[in-house]
């Protein structure tokens, strides 16, 4: 797709942090993740792929019966939980890799 360097876990985590602290909008995070997630030429580890799947679509809204937006599919507290889950998965991955090297 492009010659940009594929983002790693640190960059993905920074996007999640940006969502939680408000320095990044949902639209920005969605577009960024979609750019990477839809590039079939890239190979992702499980944690990165999971996080990109969660970020791609983070701006989707629920609507009422009249089509009026009533909130995000992923509420704000859910975004903080995504960050926590990402960190847990990332930590588990690091622990497994470290134990495999012993």
C-alpha cells in the first residue's frame, strides 16, 4: 500500500491512550486503524490485529428508531477498558515470549 513503516505495539497503544485522554478523536483513530487494518500486504501479531480491529469502527454510533445518533457503539468507559485489555494482552505476550527464551 504505502512505504510507511508498519506501526508496532507502542504506536497502537499511543492511539488508544489518545482516545482515552482526548488528544485523539474517534474519527482520527478509526481512519488511522482502517488505513493499516485494510492493508492485506501486512502481517500482524495477534495483539496488534486485535487492537486494530477494535479501533477500526470506534467511531460507529448507535441510532434510535428515527435514525438519530444516541451514542457510540463503544461507550467512553469501554474505550478505557480496551486500553486495559490491550495492556493485559500485550503483557501476556511479553511474558510468554520471555519464558520461551529461557
